C-alpha cells in the first residue's frame, strides 16, 4: 500500500486530470519557474478581463514566464513576464516550452 502522502498526491493528480485542468494547473503550481511559449499572436492585458486595456501585443512563439494566476475555469488567466512587459494572458494561448532535445 502507498504511504499516505503518495495517496493524497495521486488523488489530487487524478482529480485534476479528470477535470481537464491537470496540465496548466500542475505546471504553474508544481513548477512555478517553468517557461511557456505563446501559440498565437496574443494581447498582453493590464487585467484579467477581456475588457482590460492591452499593454502590448505578444507575437506567436514568444517565451513567457508565469508569475501569478487566477480564473474560475482551470486557472484560465496567468500573469506573465514577457520581453514585451508584464501582464495577463489566457492560458488557452500558452504551451509548455519544448525541451531543447525535442
């Protein structure tokens, strides 16, 4: 039988996976210094809402570093640091930065 801490970790991971939130939530929570890349040209916003002012336009393929999160749909908005400044983006437009060997 697994030790108690492994059972808790497994249950948490399974719940997140089944909820469809495993990848983005886990990467930011367990690997907070991970970097991601934009999958499209996106707006970097001053706030979390789609109505927030645009701080900068971030081109597809830009490396970003998460520095905060919020949102009700699987933590759908992240505050990120980019070469274009700091602001909020939707996680729908972010992907894990590929490993250099890939």
